[in-house]
C-alpha cells in the first residue's frame, strides 16, 4: 500500500463508511428508542452512508454522539444524530475553504472542538484574516503533484473531501500546528495558511496529511501497534516524546514525503521547477535521516501488529531502494 496506485482510495473510503454505518446501526438498535430517533429516516441515512461519500462532519457528529451517550447526555446525542441524518442525504463535492463561520457555518465549531479536544487548553487554530487566494493555491498544488506523479494526485483526490485553510490562534500557550487531520473527521485536512503560503509549500502539507488519512483507513480493523497510548518514546521525528502510534505514523509520513519530493526532483526540467533542485536534494537527505531514525525507534520499542509490520516493511522497501 505504500506506493501510490497500489491501494484504491475509493475502496478505502468505502471501508471507512462501512465501519461508520455498522456503528450507526448499533446505536440505532441499542439506544435508538431512548434517543427517540425517527427509525425510517435513520435507516435511510445509514443506507446513504453505505452508498456514497459523506462529509467529514458526519464522522465528527458520530463521534460526538458516542461521547454524549457515554456521558449520559441523551439530549446532546439525539441532536448530533439528527444533524448527521440530515447531513448524509447528499454526497459532498470536494471543497476548499477557510476556517471561518461564513465559509463553514456550524462546522467551524465542530472542527475546532475535535482538532483541539481539551477545552481547558488554548485553541490551536483560528480564522485567517482573509482567504488570500487559498483555493487557487490548493488547486495549483494538486496540479503540481499531478505533473510529478499522477497516481499520487489521484490518491489525494480520492482521499480528500475538504481542505480548510486556518491561521495559528496565537493564544498564549497554544500548540503550534502546521497541518492537521483526524480519524474523527475523515476526509478533512486543515492547513496553516501562514506556513504553507505557496502552492509548492502546500504540496508538502497535502501529501503529509493524506499519508495520515491513508494510515487511518488501513488501521480501521486493526491498530498499527499495541503499545499503550500512555507510554511515550523519544525519536528524531519530534522534539517531544510521542506514543508509538504517533511515531510509526511520523515514520511512514517521512517516507511518503521522501517519495513526493523524489518525484518532484525526477520531474524537474527547464519547464517544470516548482522547487529548486538543491532544496529538493537537501530535503530528501533530511527525510531519509528522519525516516531511518524513526525506524530504529519503532524496531526498538514498537509492538507492531500484522498491519503495522506490513506498512513499515513496505515503506522500508521503498526507502531502501530509493
């Protein structure tokens, strides 16, 4: 699944939706009466989830429903389910917008809440001052990827449903962010418009977050590792110690970033040079070092599942040959 084109993004999206639909059926069967959910409409919504793509907010509302049920807040759970049922009726189109109420409506609060779930911590993301040509830059970035590697561009278009541009919140103590994706908002990536200011910059961010989405889909039935989330490990990939799941994600992402930059380097010509060759060469060397540093940490401490081993081995096959 490492090389673009070896995994069908349509099938991966279908697997994510099937898992969502199965969980919604369980909610309807076990607490649907207590939530006073309209049975026919809920069943029709579940059928819609199985039949076509759904917006990231549908996944977000599902997770919010589960959390509300666990907290005993049935009124909140009912409200989230009603919103979800309405949302999934129509198949979403691919959209690019900024993190602002005018562009996202209710999704602004939902996305912010899921991206930054600690209500006691300062928010990570904020509305940018202006859209400032963001949509055009994203489309240009996808075109650059398409020129360098059509299979990778096709994969991204199959995985992404919405690209949102945001600004760092600037709040005291807020975590820095470059780009964000979440299993709970399948199909969404949020990009820091200040960090990714050009189309060439956005190539890096889009491929980075799409690699995370790829791993979310491949680990829907089995985690990548069985290390406890409470355990933290040092690696060259991040300054702060991270759970092993985060380290194997970062290791895989480093290989995917190496791949796209190698493809850009191979495609560089007199008429196509979005990134200077010297910069690409330096980036490739750095990514190689980061990748193999991550591999050492995973091999030393990682408790990999069969899925995790397969994913690591396929990335290693690429990086060894590259």
